[in-house]
C-alpha cells in the first residue's frame, strides 16, 4: 500500500479531491498518512484533521533560504513528489505562475485551450517529467475565477487522483 503525504499551502481543494478519491474508490491501494503545510493557518490542515489525517506544518526557517529548504526536500524524496499545475505545461508555468496568476495570463494571451498538468517535481519550477495532462476549453466571458474553477473541476480533480492511483498500483514507474 502506498503511503501518501500531501503538501499544501492554502485551502486544500486538491487535497479534498484526493480524500474524495480514496473514499470513493477512485484511488486504491493508497492511504493518506499526513498533510504538511508551510503555513500554520492553512485551511487544508483543518480538512486533514476533520478526516482523521495527521496534519503538520514545516518550519522553513530551519533553513537559511527557501531554496535550501526546497533542495533538501526534493533530494530526500526524489521522484516521489508529484505536483498539479493549473495549465498545460510548458505554457504558463515556472516562477510566478501559480493560482489565479496562471488563469489571468492565459486570458490575457487569448488562449482557447488551457488545462492542468500532473508532473514529477524536480529542482526546477514546473520542469519535472509530465505524468498526465487534461485540456479545458476557455469560454467567451471567462474571468480568471471562473476559468480557475472549471480547470479544477474538469481537469485537476480528475488527473491528480488518477495519477496517485496509477502510482499506487504500479502503472506509473517511479525512478530511483
């Protein structure tokens, strides 16, 4: 059985999709062991506790820089950390592209298709090997908030549980 830890920094909507996936049987052969946040007041920690999952916050201040913290974490868990990003990488990714910023830039650029990407985490920002992508249509009149919600509902909340399930069941190879 795959032991899963989820790293969060905000409300935890993707965490909820994982919790729902485990409860509904979309994710099998996996157990949510811990939720870790870099923010002590992240609502995702409440979601974890409400579902009987251990919830912790990690003090980045134990490291001289955020970069050192990230490198230590990634080195320890190389090829065992995945991320969901709210665009079709390589579009609208990298430093500064997170949350609503991604959708604002997509709308500014006038793209007709956006989506989400699940990828392995490496030392770069959104540069690790891609696992799954799912496209979502951009509609006339979309705002960043409306587009963000559609991307979560139609892509993120589908491909993230799928990736976890496929890893847990040996359908996706994890390098050492």
